[in-house]
C-alpha cells in the first residue's frame, strides 16, 4: 500500500512539474517575442508616373496639338493662368526658347491642378520629336529645356529591284529615308539611274523611336548592293572621329566625284559622236549625258572646284562650268536658274546646288545636259573612274577587319529578299 501510494505521488509530482515547466516556457516564449502574430503583407505602393521628368500623378493631364493662330498666351489663358504670370514666363524663356517659334501642329502637354480652379501648373511644348521646353507656373516660375530618350532599334531590309529602288522600298513598307541613305552611300560607285530589274540589296540599319513611335532613320551600319551581278559592300567605320563607309579592303566608298549631278531622274540621251539633234534634226556629236527631270530639280556639283563660267551660252542655254583640278572640268547646260552664290570665281563644294533643271537654249523639254572633260577633251561621264578617298589607316585595319567580319556575318544571314524585320544585336 505504501509502495503504491509513493508511486502515485511520484507520478503526480512529475505531472505537476511538467505542467509548471510548460507554462513557464510558454510565458517566456510569448513575452520575449518569440511567439509572433502572423505578419500582414505590406500594402503595394505603385511607382510614380513620370513624364518630362515630372511626377504627373497629382495633376490632371491634358495632351493636345497647337492649333492655327494659337500661341503661348492663348493656350495658357484658356487654362486659367493669368497674363502677368505668362509674361514672366516669356521673359524667363529668353535664351532658352523663343516662344514666337511655337508652331501649329506641334504637340504639347498641360498639367492642371485638380482643384475647382483647374489652373495650368506646367506647360510642356515639344519643339521636335525629341526636344521639349517646360514652362513651370507653380509657386515659382521657371523655364527649362529637356530631351526625350531616343531608343535605337536595329532593323534589316532585303529586297530585289522590280522597277526602281524607291518602288521596291515602298512595296516592302520600309522606311522611305532608307532609299535616300543608300543612294548617298553608293553615290560614288553605283549609278542609280542604271540599276536593273533583278539587282538586289541587303541593309542593316538603325531606326529611331521616341515613346514607342518611329521618328526617323539612324545610321546604316552595313549594306550589300548587288548591281549587274557584282556585290558592292559598305561598312560604316569611324576614324579620326569622322564616320565613313568602306569596302571589304578598307577603301572608302567616297570618290572624288559623285556618280550623277541629280538625285533621282532618268537618262534620256547618252554620250555620242553622232546623234540626231531633237531640235535641229541633223546628226551631230552629243558629248554629254541628258538627264530628264522636272523643271526646278536641284543640280549638284559632282565635285569640289572653282566656277570658271556662268552665262547664257546660245543653244546650251544657261550654263555653269566648274574646274575641279588640273585634269577634270564639268559643265551643266539648259539650266532654268543658278544656285545661290554661283558666279565666276566662286568656290563650290561637292554636292552643292549650282543650278536648277530647265529647258533654256535649244531644248524640247526640261532636262540637264551634263558634260565631263578630261584634260579639255570631252569624255563619257558614265565611264569616268575617279580615285578613292582616304582608306582605313594601317594601324586601324585590325579593328576594322573585326568589325567588318562581324557585320558581314550578319549580312550573310539576311539573304532573304523583300523582307524588313527586327534583328536583335
């Protein structure tokens, strides 16, 4: 009996001790912070909306375009800004932006207060797709300019000529400026009036975007133009801080003379020692190339030089002669007028407008009669070979070769005609 009682006491004591320990540890666990209530997730706070470097969340945003006959005053007065504040903003804009240059059609944004007055606090005028001017009319009046971030996307274009480069680009829905850019790059090596059906091209180029909208063409990085079965490569490379285009051997595509004095036209008559004159109806030499083009089309000097003759020359009509060096001279006939500053003795640069297509003299319609002389003897302009410009320097050839091989591999992967696509770099 005694043993049984003692055993019961031992069990009871142990149970009591266990309960006491549990209660003590539990209280300690609770009060020392080891026991914590379930955590509540932090409330999501959205990122502030920024435009033109301004947090716009707390404003009412109005976006519009400048209408005809609108100016800074008419726009801001309509949005409850007083004339005194507007005049101060005009004064503060001096040296930053001439408010008289606000143009109809350009975009603007107004940030209005959200109270009952709904007053203009900011007026942001976009002077171009990338540049803007901020007029702040809050507690302090302030004016500053800014630029939007320009996104550069690398794009590719490949096509086969069906009728003309321009029409091919149009059929491809490619950037129309790509046509002009390619014609300028290859102006010294390819006669774009003589390109044929079946000629093809591939180009890797930059297109510029602002706010997700395309704003223009960037640089052409590389191109291949196959003309008459021959590949003509162009690789953009910068040396001496000057960008230029070079071929596979590092020779510049820029030559001493442009291939043609007109941007776009067609050849209506070739160089000949015996041609039936369209007016006189007799056979006589025609030592030039006729380019048919609308009256007023700008005529460009194919190279730098000095004007030696500007006059009305009978059957040749209004004429300009340019001496480029001791060997070469060019002449431009049947002009309707002369370019600015074109007079005897004037110095002209390659590509400068020296006149405009016309029909002066003995002519049946507007065209340019372009003549080329070597050592005083007329030669066929379409067969003149001019020396290349400055090539890639020897010490830069390794760097240029690395770039050329990289761009060349990308061109090789684009041999799919009539295609425009994005290409990750």
